[in-house]
C-alpha cells in the first residue's frame, strides 16, 4: 500500500465521509452494497458509510502493524518489478487487458484491502485481540501476494477472483459470518485464502476441505501437504487414487515423511496396493501400470517384476490390460504403451532401416497382432513408411483367420479412425478391408464417417483423421461411398440441429471436392474460396516481411548428438553459398542475405543440454527486446523436443517447418499459437537430406522477393528427389501445406465456428 495512504491524517475524517468512493465501485467487490444507516434522532439526517466501504484510513496505522503492511508492500513491489519495469503495473505479457486486470487486482485492490483491514470495527474485541486479529488478516493478504509471486503461470481471471474473495472473506470473518461465507463460497479461492483465515476454525475448515475433496479429489490431493494429518485426508487420498494413482504413488515413494505417512495410513485397498508396489517392487515405476493386477490379486509383485524385465512380454501385458479394458490406472498403462511402442519398437525398426528384414523386425517377432496394432497407432508420429509396412504385413499374417472387423472389435475400436487413416496414407487400406465381407466392410467405413459431431466443439481428432484419409484414398468406389456418407451425416446433423456436425460434414464435403482440384494454382484458389480461407498454396512475401522489408526466421536446434549434426548440416548449406554471410554470438548464429531481398535467420547454437534451451531463451529475449518478430519457424530435432519449439510459436509466425508433426495434437497446438501458419510436416522423423533442399527452395524464393508458392516449390522438389531415388521414399512422407488436409480442416473449422 502506498505510504501516503497509510499516513493519511485523521483530521480529514469529516471530508472523507462525504467524498469517499463506495468500495464496491472499485471493481471487484462485495456481492451486496455496504449498509447505509440513517440517524433519525438528529434534526438533519446524517448518512453514515460502512467502514468497509472507505478507501482512506480512519486512523493512522500503529507501529505494531506497520511491519506487516511493509511485508505486503514488498510483495507488491516484487510483482511490479518482475518485468524489469518499476512502473506500478503488473504486466501480463503483451496482453493489455490482462495487464489492466492484474494491476487493478494486485496493486490497487490489495491496497484498498489493507485500508479495509485497518478500518474494521472491533465488534466487541479488546484492543489486544483486535490487534492480533488484524495481524492475522494482514498475514492472509501477504500470503496471497506471495502466492502470486511464486506462481509460474498466473492468470488474470484467477487472481482477480482471488483478491475479490479475500476482501469478502475478511469482512465475513470480522463479522463472525465465516461459516456462512464458506458454505456459500466453497471454491478454490476460499480454499487458498482459508490457509490463514481458517487456521483457528477447525469445523469450518473440515467442511471446506471435505466438500472440495468430493468435488475434485485430484486437485485436493495435490494440496495434501496442507492437510496430511487431518482426519479427512484419508477420504481424499482414497478418492484421488481412483483417478490419479500415479500421484498417490509419488507420495508413497516421497522423501517427505508427512506425505508418505499420510498415504501409508490410508486403509483403502487400492491405496494399499499402490503402497505395496512402491515399497516392495524391484522396479516400482514399471510395476505401477500393472496396478490392476495387484489390486485384483491376479499377479504377485514378484511375477510383475519378472514380466517387467522382458520388454516384449511387458508390452504384451500392457496390451492385455488395454484389451481387457481395465479401468484401474488406465491412463498410466496407456501412456506406458505409447512410450514403449516408440522407444522399444518403432525407433529400433527405424534405426535398422538399412538392415535385413529378419534383423530389422526381430524386436516384434514374438508379438501378437493386437500388440502390432498399438505399435503402429502409438508410433504414428515417427514410424517410417517401411517400418509401418513391415509391421502391418506381420499383423495381417498373424491375425489369420480373424477378419479385420473382428480384430477391431477385439481392440474395442480403439483409435480405429487413426488406423484407417494410416492405412490409407500407406496404401494398405484395400488389403485390410479385403479381409472382410462386403457388408461388414460397408459397416466399418460407415462408422468411420459417422459420429464426428459427438463430443465437445473443440474435440476434432477423429474428424481430422477422416480429413487426412481423404487425401490418400485412391479407390474411386470407396471414395464415392464415403462422399455419400458425408452427405447423409450432414443432413442428419442439420435435422438434429448439431452446429458442430453441420460444420464438420460440410467441410469434409468441401475438402473431398477441393482435394481433386487443389493440385493447380487455379484449383487451390477455388478450394480456398470455398473454405473461406486465405490461399492454401501461397504465402505472400509481404506477409512474411516486416515494415522495413526484412524477413526474419528462427531455427531451433538441440544439444544431443543428432541436434549437433543437424546444426552442422544446416550451417554448411549457407557457408558454401556466397548469397549468405554468417556472424556468431555465444548463444546463437545470425545468417544474413548478402544479395537479393533482406533476410535474417537466427539459429540457437546446439549447446550441451540443458544449455541448448537456455540459448534459445536468451535468443528469444534478444529478439523481443529488439522488436524482431520471426515469421518463419524451423524445428530441427527429435519429436521429443517438439513441445519446446511449439511453446515458442506466436501469432506472427506464418510458416512452420517441422520434422515430425503428423498427429492431430501437434497440428492443433501449432494453430493455437499461430492460427495463420502454413505447416510443412512429415509423417515421420525429419531427414537432413530432405529438410535441406526444402529450406533452400524456400529461401531462394524469398531472396527473389517472390510469394511462397508451395505447388511450384513441390513440383521442383519432386523433380529433384526423382533423381535421388535413395531419398524418394522418405521425401514422399513430407506433406506440403496445400495437401495437409488435417491442418486445413482445423483452420476452416475454427473459421466457420467463429
């Protein structure tokens, strides 16, 4: 709180009463206006304003509480100074509205709450009790500010509501209405503010924690440190174990005895099964996904430890849980399936792509067809074409005499649209459909199209799989059938009033037609117009250049062995080309055009991990401080580095070149950050020998000041790779923006829904 407010003279009290602003006008405040009292016993009515409504002090702050005000003021200053600008504003990035909300809540409103606390009536308490009460209130407000300063991802809405809740909760506490307030405001804001304000109200605290524990046990379990020794802790731990057994496992293996003992003391059988794994398994992290086997007594810990030692057997048991549809630890064994499909099978087959078949595919020799299915599904972002084809071939051989629809039934149709989309993309769909009777084949493909209107408006994964498949289906009879089903589902969605369904199916119909004609500039222009999108095959040069005509690019590299090799390969292309000049910084390299249009490329150096990410962050700070906003982003690294790159995208980015971005979630994240981006992606891991020519072609267009025309560029690349047949298979896995139907669908869907 500003010191001028703290020391405001008492002598202006009469003027203050007539001129003070009602606190409710300060934006956040009480659900009801403060009471106004009329003194009927004077000749002239006098209006008395509630002390809670005043925004100036009734009395100077006593020295014994000034220390606590200073603590709050210091936390406010920390919030103000966090952006390096001591301007009495709490900045929320470049969001002016968010900045205004944060500033008002954490600076202005917290100041006013300090005044409210000092002006509070004693309500029968003696001077010492009143002093201690107000110190507790100031400590609660100090904790709120400390919470903000320690929050890595604060949001304006949350802190605006938290400060408003603090104001109302303090008044309720001072008026002995705390229980009524908590019952009416059983929420996370009361929970946070109650850490101090409820510490001497055990019954009210128990009510709040118990109610919140029933409403959201996982959220409450994450706060176990706050109530681990309370009697209600066991019920919250028990409920959380069903939804987040990995969280309870983390507590069971924690070095924090408070958390560890709270879990160990919970008698629930599922919690005790988690404790048993944590304390007796030789490999508890591997055993946890098989929690259901321990809970139901299907396997002993010793048996699970033996299974975990053999990768193929362990993977088969994870698949078994998937096929049994086991509800215990479902998300844990599913995530483990994804991790092991990539780590132990897909990447191994990829690395051995030049080896003989019996060597390359030896890692999957013992696996049944269901396991092979999940390897393909969960390996979709990295699996090489030849790795998919080899795995698919073995799945088809081992599923005989089972028909395709029967196998999908046994898989509970888990991610079946993804599987069909992959089969279409790798030209194996006809083989899979050929195992079925005509009627069941029709039923399957009808299901492939149907039901896309279900789920939340932003749940588009299945629809994107269908859109992607459209670009790969060559069978004219099947294509015509699917088009007919799209029309049927559009009409059904229209009759049922499903906005999502109408938009999804109308877009699919347009994509079907547009895909037939978008191979030419004229056709792409028609398709873009039908979809109400900017050109899907061109990015104007002016959209990439800033006001000074400079095109800025940023390239991301990482410090592992492949990242260093990718950086060296990338730089070599510029070093031997007189059109470019290179300068080096300790953290990054700048590549500038020496002729043609002005282009500047900033590439972080692939320093040893984790310095590589520090180098990128230093580069981004440099770019921001110099008002440099890259419109082209290039990711050169393994897919597990991709989330870091995606987190750095922004609205200015118009072209994104990624090595591995075939999956819906990655496309969606790119377009969340960069809604206008044209995405160059691969169905598998990027290849230096292919990334290089693509980036070179792009830069040649930019040097000439030409619009980026993907159709022209890809035509030239087709001719180039036709002469380099050893790379042709891998090149075919790259998807240019005008053929990226998944990305086009997401863009058009968001446009139409808005």
